[in-house]
């Protein structure tokens, strides 16, 4: 009887610990720098980003993401294709759980822009990822993001322009098995985002927004501050 009671207490405490792993009501904070450059004649270029993501507004590391890739824009088009690499350091939730997990990621990407009317700018981004996550089997994931920027005080997104930035990104796993008897769902997550942006220069802009990320376990809001630099 005492043994059964002890096992029941352990199970209940374990359940409480799992449910406390992530507080979906706590606002997170993501701080990001995006850059890109291109040689006009060859169409070759490079792009990348640095992202410091927190489970809270600041200090409780969720992820540190470092990403860079080589790009190519075919002559006569505005499309851009990328082959890149990313390193991701993921932290466990909570200051009392300092554990981290490493991930190395290779990705291929296609970015296809177009414009509706005079003020609405759209970008379709298709990304295919090959993921090498610590203590997991090799994984792959497909992502699609629709970006929408709506110019407010000017018709073109240049110096002095305010704009509304919106996007929705869907993540799909290509399989369920991730090794060691663990599995994931085919649906990985979805991100819905809205922001106010400002062009400091023609090639430099800043955005302040809110992103709601939902997966199979919970949904959580994130404050996002990002700088976008083209040179």
C-alpha cells in the first residue's frame, strides 16, 4: 500500500513539473538582427541573422540562433534562392533549469516577392531544413511563410516610410520518429505576427511587433524587436 502511494505521489509530482515547464501566459522576448548583401552583376550574395530569444522578456534563454547563407538572384527576376547553415542553442524553460540542447541545421530557401497595388508588398518564403539535433535522430522540416508589408505614409518602402508588417508561417515535419522511441507530430508549429515598422534609411529598417506561436502543446506570445539591414 505504501509503495503504491509513493508511486502515485511521484506520478502526480511529475505531472506538475511537466505542466510547469512552460508558462504560456508569460510574455517572451525575441531580439533579432537580419542582414543581406548582393553583387549586382553576378546576382550572388549572402544573408543571415542573429536572434536572441527568451522565455520571458529578457534573461531566461529560449534560443540563441546564428544563421548565414549564400544567395543567388537570377537575372531579370526578384526571386532569391539560398543555401545556408544555422546553429541553434536551445535553453530549458526557467532559471532553475539551465540545461541546453545544440542543433546544427542546413537549409534551402526560395523567396518570391511581388506587389499588389501601390502599397502592399508580399513575399512568399519556402524553406526546407535538415536538422541535426543533439540526442535525436536526423530530422527534416518544411516551412512556408507569407510576409505582407503595407506602406502607410509613403507608397514605397524607403527612408522615412512607416509600414505595417504581417506574416504567418507554418512548420511541417516530414516524419514522426526522432529516435530513442520518441516521436513528434507532423504539424510542428505556426507563427502569426503583426508589427509596426519604420525605414530609418532606404536599406535599414526597424520593427516592433507581437508574434503568437502555437504548437501541439501550448500557445505563447512573444514581443519582437528586429533590425533589418541591406548593404
